[in-house]
C-alpha cells in the first residue's frame, strides 16, 4: 500500500474527539473489581504518604494518620477476601464433572 493510499484512508476519518465521559465504560464484575483494586491501591499509597509525612514532622494529626492506615488495611483485607473467594469458586467450577 502506498503512502497516498494510507493518507486517503486517514482523510476519510472524521476529526471528532469524544470526551472521556461519553466513552462507554465496561460494565460488569471485572470492571468493578478493577476499579476497586485501583481504589485500594490509592488508599494504600495515601496511607504510606501520611506515614512519611508524620515521620518527617509534617503531619497535622496522628489520629488522622492512624485512621487512614486502618482504612487502607481494612480495604486491602476485604479485597484479599474477595480474591480468595473468587479463586475458591473458580477451583470448584473446575472440579465439576461434565
């Protein structure tokens, strides 16, 4: 294919940019789980940053740091339990005889 043919194909495409909010987001359990993994990661990173700021003497309150650490810990434990239950269910399905 020549460069002119490729340019002609590209010229036929509209120059419309769709905002990210209008793009269809995948739905279902997989999308939810990926979103929750991201939220747990954000909680863990924020708690780590709070601890670093506390160690440097920049934190405003020890209580807030402890609360953020507990929230991050609990969200991680919940995510781990959901993962374990999913693996157990998958293994059970794989053991089924057809």
